[in-house]
C-alpha cells in the first residue's frame, strides 16, 4: 500500500548522495588540473625547460632539460 512512498524516499536519498559524490569528485579533479597548470605556467615556464612532470599524489612538479632533472618544487 505505501511501498511506493518508501521506494520514492530511497531513490531521492540515493539521488542526493550521487549528486554530492559527483560534485566532490569534480571539484577534486578540477583542483588537480589547476595544480598541473600551475606547474606548467609558474614553475616550468622558463624556456630552458623543455618538459615537465607533475605527480598528483605527491604534489611534486619537476622540470627537465634534455631529459635531465633541473628543478623540483612541491606544490602541495
């Protein structure tokens, strides 16, 4: 008799949780993209560097010249 109300409430709660999860994952991803852009444009922007590596788990930006590590900076 009232089974559809319980089902509706469960689906509403699941929808809210899914939305919160999606927004959280999106904000984490965007902050990592911002940190990598900071590595490219602020840390390794000098023309003497011809490549870079950004390690997202450690938050470390490394700049290379001809495959040799020249600069390392922690971005946090």
